[in-house]
C-alpha cells in the first residue's frame, strides 16, 4: 500500500469532486459515463461489478444507473474518508445495489475469477507512484476478473500531437496546483497530481502494460485530442 497517496486523499476528500469538475470544465463526468456505458455493454447478466479506487463513488453510481437489476456493484477504495463520502451520497440517492469494501488495489481481498467487469477512473496514475506497482495492480485486476470479463481504465493520457500536448501540459501546470491548493488547502497533493498528469503514459504504452499483465485483448478510445483515454482490456 502507498501510505503517502493514502494520506493525501485523506487531506482532499471534501473538495475533490468540485476541483475535478472545475479543472476538466465538467468533462470528467461525461467521460465517466461513457466508460460506465462501455462496461455495462461488455458484461453478461446478471453480473458482479467492481469499481476499484472508487473514491466518492461516481463511476459506481454511473454503473448502477445503467445496469438492470439484479446486478451488484462493489465500490472499493483504501481511503475510509472517500468511502464514507461515497456511502452518504449513494444512501441519499436511494441506490441499493452498491456495497463498499475498504481495499488496496495492489492486494485485492477477492477470490480469483469473481467479477464480470472492473472499472477504475482517474486513479491509475496513483497506482504508478512506485515502480512495478501499476503492473502488480493490473495483474490483480486480471486475477479477480472472470474469463471473458473486461477491465475499463479511464485516465488522463497524452495528446498525440506535440503542439496540443504542449498546450495541455501548460494548462495543467497553470491550473491544477494553484486551483487545487486554493480550494482544498493542500499544496502538496495538487503538486503531485499536476506532475503525475504530465508524466503519465501515452495510450499505446498503457496498452502494452495491460498486455504484459496478461490481458488477451486491449483497445482504447481517446477523449479531447488524447487528454484522456479509456482502455478496455479483456481476459
Ligand atoms: C483521483 S481519485 C479517483 C476517484 C474516483 N474513481 C473518480 O473517478 O473520481 C483516486 C482514488 O483512488 C484511491 N486509491 C489510490 N491508490 C489506491 C490503492 N492502492 N488502493 C485503493 N484505492 C486507492 C484514492 O483513495 C482515491 O479515492
């Protein structure tokens, strides 16, 4: 488990959603919905879904709105504060199909071949904070997926065109740390997020890591000139 990352989510959980929405001009919500819709389409029914690194539970909610009863969704995260916020939100919306598990993505407390589909959104960068951890996490997701099941990875990415990448990095540099710091009060958390966005893998490299983790087929779709991407990796 990465204690540093866990600590900084403990500092920013209260303002996390608002800051995301400001920084992406609301586009993060649209991308999550698209990833959730693809996950629902891929699954056999009735199914068991896992939203790992679920945070405040928005992708789990997007899944629950698209999945016909009696599918079940487990929202898992290693931050109790994030999960408490997710539980309050889900209770308020009257959603009964989502349950919660406190879990580290690097060592999942689930049996092999448990899930029909797994989603993760805007958290893969966190799993890459230490060398080898991203591959370890992807192998865990592969282990707990049923054969034929798919993993959906929504994350920031790198625009293909140099000039667009340059503007994207400039935008991230000028906005993520100052705005995140101003609203959340945590300078170090948003300094880390800003640099991790600029240094994360381009989509084809992430595709290679997913193959290395054992997935049989991998495909991806880019959003906003490649500023974000959703990878679909199937077992
Ligand atoms: C940027 S937030 C994303 C939350 C949510 N998926 C979303 O789309 O808004 C990253 C989340 O990943 C969680 N996280 C980071 N590393 C983790 C790990 N190794 N195991 C479980 N959760 C982790 C953090 O606690 C945080 O809630």
